C-alpha cells in the first residue's frame, strides 16, 4: 500500500477559552504530520484507530470527540436575537472544524459517504465507531453460526478452524 502523509495545520486561537474549557488541556499550535499506510475503509478500522487515537490524545483533542463540552452558542437571549455568538463557542467551533477536516482526510470515499451528515468531529467519531461496532457484531454472529454448523469430521483442530473461517 502507498504511504499517505496528511499534513494538518491547526491554527489555534482563544487561549482564554482554551484554559476555561479544560485547565489541563493543551492544543496544537503548529503543524504535524500524520502518516498512514491507508485511509479508513471497511477492512482496517483497528489499524486506523491505532493510528488516529494517539494523535488526538497526544494533542489533547479527545475532548472534542469523546463527551465534548460545547460552550453555549449565545450567552444571553439578546445575543441570539442579534446573532452575537459567544466567543468561547466561536473558538470551539473553529477548533472542532479543523479537527473534523483532519479526521475526514483520514477516511476513504466509502466511509466518507457514510458520514455526510456529520457537521462536528464528535458526530463523525460516534458514527464511525457505531458503524464498526455493528460490523463486528454481525461478523461475530456469522462466525458463531458457522461454528455451530461446522462438523469436525476427522479433522485436526487447525483444519476445523480454517474451514470455519473460509
């Protein structure tokens, strides 16, 4: 497989917002490279996750994908009426969209087509995990059914298990 290098530039603003969101959370302030042997498709979820999760954790971005704490869009009702967004929300939204864009760049076209309605990084994260959990459960059901219907018939255990995986 071809090595794919996705260069992601995170432009971060609003240090006050960041310190208020999570006092111990640090965010990227420059560029980093993410090297992947392939983009996420239907057959390599564990490999993809093994590469993406350390990047999000190393840059303390998991707060955007796992149980995000999203600031209020408007601080008071009057702000809503005039469209004056909370600066903390605006900063969060910018960071989230940068992360969303980077995550999308790690996905194959077949997976991208499954997450077209996701507008935030946490939605994409949940959608991907939900999809692959369903796939794993379906494969487990199929394997259990094959194991129930496969007879040993004078085969070694190795031959038996190879036959059940065929």
